[in-house]
């Protein structure tokens, strides 16, 4: 689908009508949105404030000057600023300074908690930030069209007409691969249209939301896999999937292994290039939703490894002809039979090579001595 940015309905007219500082206040600094103590879950936020006309501003985060974009064209509204402020995880103090003498015009505290985090903010001032309350939206009226009810497309009661959201939320649709319902602009399938007290909150953050359309997929996972992956069992699909889109059609928030290492940082030795399967993506061996084994793989033991290394024991033994890889007891693991993992760790380092075994007697002895004295 061909996408372009949409201007807010009625914006041009409204801006003309307000041209002479109607939004200015007597106060030198007036914050329209957000508020101090706002707890936000997006890695950037829009700061809208007014200062005395023609004042150039500087933004500091935790005492350091910060690169920001003021999305308003200079000279457009001389007292108004629309600043897209990037955030890093945790508590941040944002100060707005007069660029000419660095005098503080205003300050606010913000807490950014990424959606995948289980942390909460407990400061006295902290309150969850929702912009789409009647009160906050009212501060933008006159310039932006935010009617109490959005008209919807005639045969699409879940799609706001005129694509009015994209003007303020371009990033939601700006993915190489856009999620099915977002591509047809069915925002209200997942976001409630009514104020309660804020509107457009997601109807659920849990798998229940996804299951309204992916019931078949979910019953396949929950019904046929013996073991379900932790976050899937907890119903939190959105730790891995962005509900709006992604770089690929799987809509994942990050590439593997980074996606997995967020929660399993101590599983694989780093750097990955030195590990046995550094070039094999995690999901080639583990199903991210669930599997037939406790480690979410399709099978266990040598059958699992043979899925990709079928030729290993072709000449009647490995690593040397006649050497057992199964059945015989493993001297290094009392009571267990030999298998590939007697000698190789799937996430381990490449601790033994052909060259070592053939030419490096010390290495050979050290390795073989695990079982042979
Ligand atoms: C006038 C600009 C504007 C328009 C139009 C707009 N939004 Fe927003 N919206 C915001 C701002 C500002 C935030 C706060 C987050 C930020 O700063 O990025 C926000 C936040 C949100 C959030 C997070 C919850 C919240 O209340 O903070 C959702 C969901 C959302 N918008 C959905 C929508 C949908 C759906 C539409 C169209 C029906 C829409 N928005 C139209 C400006 C707008
Ligand atoms: C005095 C008029 C005025 C007021 C008040 C105002 N805006 Fe705007 N806003 C504009 C204009 C004009 C633009 C278009 C900027 C451009 O494209 O150059 C704009 C653009 C935006 C955009 C699009 C930014 C982008 O990425 O292109 C967002 C989001 C936005 N405004 C949010 C808000 C919110 C939220 C409020 C209320 C807290 C608000 N504005 C109050 C005039 C206003
Ligand atoms: C499949 C369900 C689904 C659809 C469809 C959907 N959203 Fe969302 N949206 C969510 C969920 C879940 C969240 C909260 C998770 C998050 O923050 O990533 C969210 C968060 C948001 C946010 C706040 C976080 C952010 O990314 O800025 C905005 C804004 C938003 N949606 C706008 C929209 C708009 C506009 C549309 C329609 C074009 C839309 N959404 C369609 C599920 C959906
Ligand atoms: C309103 C219906 C609807 C909801 C709700 C919904 N989806 Fe989807 N989803 C779709 C459609 C339609 C497609 C595109 C299907 C296709 O192309 O085969 C899709 C595709 C996907 C894909 C890509 C599938 C593939 O084969 O590449 C993923 C991943 C996905 N959705 C995850 C989710 C998650 C996670 C949620 C919950 C946050 C969710 N969806 C909620 C309708 C929905
Ligand atoms: C731990 C991360 C993670 C979680 C949690 C997760 N997914 Fe996925 N999902 C993935 C990855 C990675 C892929 C891509 C699979 C691949 O490349 O083999 C994927 C693919 C998909 C697909 C499309 C491909 C397919 O297998 O048919 C759908 C649909 C999907 N996920 C839905 C969901 C739903 C619904 C939930 C919540 C119940 C969920 N996912 C939870 C990581 C996750
Ligand atoms: C949001 C956190 C999170 C992400 C992201 C995540 N996992 Fe997990 N994973 C878990 C939790 C929680 C468990 C359950 C642990 C338990 O039961 O002890 C788990 C269990 C597992 C297990 C089973 C091992 C065991 O000890 O039970 C495997 C294998 C696994 N994850 C692989 C992956 C892969 C591959 C990815 C990337 C596609 C991934 N995980 C992404 C949280 C996560
Ligand atoms: C070549 C296949 C393969 C690849 C690639 C692979 N694993 Fe594994 N993984 C396994 C096997 C086999 C086990 C069972 C090991 C055991 O029981 O000791 C396992 C066990 C696990 C476990 C549970 C036991 C533990 O060590 O905590 C987690 C979590 C895990 N893998 C995550 C990952 C992640 C994350 C990646 C990607 C960086 C990955 N795996 C890549 C095969 C693989
Ligand atoms: C999904 C396919 C796949 C599975 C399953 C798999 N491997 Fe591999 N394995 C590979 C690929 C591909 C390479 C080459 C990787 C590289 O060069 O980084 C490799 C490389 C290796 C190597 C040689 C590394 C070196 O020194 O160059 C060993 C040993 C190995 N695998 C053992 C195992 C064992 C043991 C298992 C079962 C626990 C297993 N593999 C399961 C695909 C797989
Ligand atoms: C008795 C210990 C031992 C067992 C058991 C073992 N290997 Fe190996 N493997 C080695 C040694 C030593 C090397 C390095 C010598 C070489 O390259 O031939 C090696 C090399 C490899 C290689 C890389 C070289 C090649 O030939 O492709 C792969 C892949 C591999 N093993 C897979 C497996 C699989 C799969 C199993 C289980 C079916 C397994 N190994 C069982 C000791 C073992
Ligand atoms: C994980 C344990 C283990 C390691 C490591 C190991 N072996 Fe073995 N090896 C065995 C077992 C078990 C047998 C079978 C013993 C039996 O049948 O009594 C065996 C048998 C042998 C045999 C006799 C094969 C035959 O034809 O009967 C040779 C030779 C041998 N190993 C050489 C090596 C060499 C060389 C290395 C180092 C590259 C090595 N082994 C590493 C466990 C191991």
C-alpha cells in the first residue's frame, strides 16, 4: 500500500486563525505536554511548550546538552516549540534553557521504561503518561483537529477516516513491513476509541488482543507443543513483536540473537564468532513460541544434531573411524550414554579442531583425556 504523510484535518485553516500568538500565555514557560513525573514507554516523546516569543532554546537531559528536533518551522509560531526528545531507559531530568544566557526557563522529570521491562517507577511524583485525555488534548485544539469522536471509513468502522493519526504518529506506519490491520488503518481494532479517562489505549497488552485474529496460530502453539516459551506462556507477545510493523514480515522488535539475548544474556559465550554456532540463528534450533522439548527444539539428542549434520557418522565413527557416538556409556558423565554433547556444547566455544586433533598432541591429549587416561 502506498503511504504518505497526512496533515491534520483543518490544520492549515486553524493555524491561520490562531496566527497571532493565541497559544502564548503570560508565563514565560508553559508546558502543554507532557507533565513532570510522566512515566513513558516509548523511546521518544514530544515536548510541547511555549516561551517568550523569539527566545531560542537549548535542551539539557541530566545536565548534558541534547540533540533534539524542533518539528515546527522556524518563524511559524515564535513562542511555540514542538520538540521530539529521545529518551534512554530510566529517570531523566529535562531542562529547557535560554540559548543566549543558559538561564533555566523550565524543567521536568521523566521516567522511560521500555515496554519489555518489568520495572516500575515508584517516585512520589510519578504518574503514567497518557496524552489522549480530554484535558491534554484540549491544549492542542485550535491548531490540531482532535474531535471527541473520529469519523470512521464507511465500510470500515475500525478505521478513522482521513488517516488522522499518522500526522502526529508517522512512525507507527513507517515500517518496511506493516502489520496487516495497520496497513488497512484499523487502529480501533486494537485501540479503544472512547475516553476512559484517556482514549486510544490498547484494548489489551496481552495475547488476548492478538488472539482475536491469530486464534488458529495460538491454538496450534498451545495445543500441539509440549513446552511453551516463558513469555508466550505469560501472554506477552509484544516483548518480541511490534504491533505495528517491523523490518521483516515477522514484525520482531530486534534481530536474533539480540532479541533473545535481552533475556538470555548468559546463555551463549560472547563474542559469537568464537562460539560453535555463532553463525546459526537461535531460532534455527529453538522455536520462539514453543517446542517438543524443554529447550523448545523439535527433537533431542543426536537426532537433533543430525538434522543439520547428517554426514557426521557416515564413515562408521566420529571423530575417528570406529569411535562411538551413541549407545556406549560416557565415562565423563556417569550413567549417561555417549552423544554429540559428550564432546560438543551447542553454545560452547570451538574448543577442538581437526588441526588440533591431527597435529597438536597436547591439545589432542587434553581433549581425549576427558574419557581416556
Ligand atoms: C495532535 C497530534 C495527535 C493526533 C492527531 C493523534 N495523536 Fe496520539 N498521541 C499524541 C501525543 C503527543 C502522544 C504522547 C506520546 C508522544 O509524545 O509521542 C500520543 C499518544 C498516543 C498513544 C499512547 C497513549 C497515550 O494516550 O499517550 C496512542 C495509543 C495514540 N496516541 C493513538 C492515537 C490514535 C489511534 C490516533 C488517531 C485516531 C492519534 N493518536 C492521533 C498526539 C496525537
Ligand atoms: C499554535 C498552533 C499549535 C499548537 C497549539 C499545537 N501545535 Fe502541533 N503543530 C502545529 C503546526 C503548524 C504543525 C506543523 C509543523 C510542520 O509540519 O512544519 C504542528 C505539528 C505537530 C505534530 C507533527 C510533528 C511531526 O513529526 O511532523 C505533532 C505530533 C503535534 N503538532 C502535536 C501537538 C500537540 C500534542 C499539541 C498540544 C499539546 C500541539 N501540537 C499544539 C501547530 C500547533
Ligand atoms: C494489532 C493491534 C494494534 C493495531 C492494529 C494498532 N495498534 Fe497501536 N498499539 C498496539 C499496542 C499493543 C500498543 C502498546 C505496545 C507498544 O507500546 O508498542 C500500541 C501502541 C501505540 C502507540 C503508542 C506507542 C508508540 O508506538 O508511539 C501509538 C501512538 C499507536 N499505538 C498508534 C496506532 C495507530 C495510529 C494505529 C492505526 C494506524 C494503531 N496504533 C494500530 C496495538 C495496535
Ligand atoms: C485485527 C486483526 C489482528 C490483530 C488483533 C492482530 N493481528 Fe497480527 N496479523 C493480522 C493480519 C491480517 C496479518 C497478515 C496476515 C497475512 O499476511 O497472512 C497479521 C500478521 C501478523 C504477523 C506476521 C505473520 C507472518 O506470517 O509473517 C505477526 C508476527 C503478527 N501478525 C503478530 C501479531 C501480534 C503479536 C498481535 C497482538 C499484539 C497481533 N498480530 C494482532 C491481523 C491481526
Ligand atoms: C521470544 C520472542 C517471541 C515471543 C514472546 C512471541 N514471538 Fe512470535 N515470533 C518470534 C520470532 C523470532 C518469529 C519469527 C520466526 C522465525 O523467523 O522463524 C515469530 C513469528 C511469529 C508469527 C509468524 C510466523 C509463524 O510462525 O507463523 C506469528 C503469527 C507470531 N510470531 C505470533 C505471536 C503471538 C501471537 C505471540 C504471543 C502469544 C508471539 N508471537 C510471541 C518471536 C516471538
Ligand atoms: C522477555 C524475555 C525473553 C525473551 C526476549 C526471550 N526469552 Fe527465552 N525464556 C524466557 C523465560 C522467562 C523463559 C522460562 C525460563 C524458565 O522457565 O526458567 C525462557 C525459556 C527459554 C528456553 C528454555 C530453556 C529453559 O531453561 O527452560 C529457551 C531455549 C529459550 N528461552 C530461548 C529463547 C530464544 C531462542 C529467544 C529469542 C527468539 C528467547 N528465548 C527470547 C524469557 C525470554
Ligand atoms: C545449533 C543449535 C543451537 C543454536 C544455534 C542455539 N541453541 Fe540454545 N540450545 C541448544 C541445545 C541442544 C540446548 C540444550 C542444551 C542442554 O540441555 O544443555 C540449548 C539450550 C538453550 C537454553 C537453555 C539452557 C541454557 O543454557 O540456559 C537457552 C536459554 C538457549 N539454548 C538459548 C539460545 C539462544 C539465545 C541462542 C542464540 C544466541 C541459542 N540458544 C542458539 C541448541 C542451540
Ligand atoms: C540448524 C542446523 C544445525 C543444528 C541443529 C546443529 N548444527 Fe552444528 N553447525 C551448523 C552450522 C551451519 C555450522 C557451521 C557454523 C559456523 O561456521 O559458524 C555448524 C557447526 C558445528 C560444529 C563445528 C564448529 C567448528 O569448529 O567449526 C560442531 C562441532 C557442531 N556444529 C556440532 C553440533 C552439535 C553437537 C549439534 C547438536 C547439539 C549441532 N551441531 C546442531 C548447523 C547446525
Ligand atoms: C568423542 C568425542 C566426539 C563426539 C561424541 C562427537 N564429536 Fe564431533 N568432533 C569431535 C572432534 C575431536 C572434532 C574435531 C576433529 C574433526 O574435525 O574431525 C569434531 C568435529 C565435529 C564437526 C566439525 C568437523 C566436521 O567433520 O564437520 C562437527 C560438525 C561435529 N563434530 C559434529 C558432531 C555431531 C553432530 C556429533 C553427534 C552425532 C558429534 N560431533 C559427536 C569429537 C566428537
Ligand atoms: C566423552 C568421552 C570420550 C572422549 C572425549 C573421547 N572418547 Fe574415545 N571412546 C569413548 C568411549 C565411551 C569409547 C568406547 C569404549 C568401549 O567400548 O569400551 C571410546 C573408544 C575409543 C577408541 C576405540 C575405538 C574402537 O574402534 O574400538 C579409540 C581409538 C578412541 N576412543 C580414541 C579417542 C580419541 C583419539 C579421542 C580424542 C580425539 C577420544 N577417543 C575422545 C569416549 C570418549
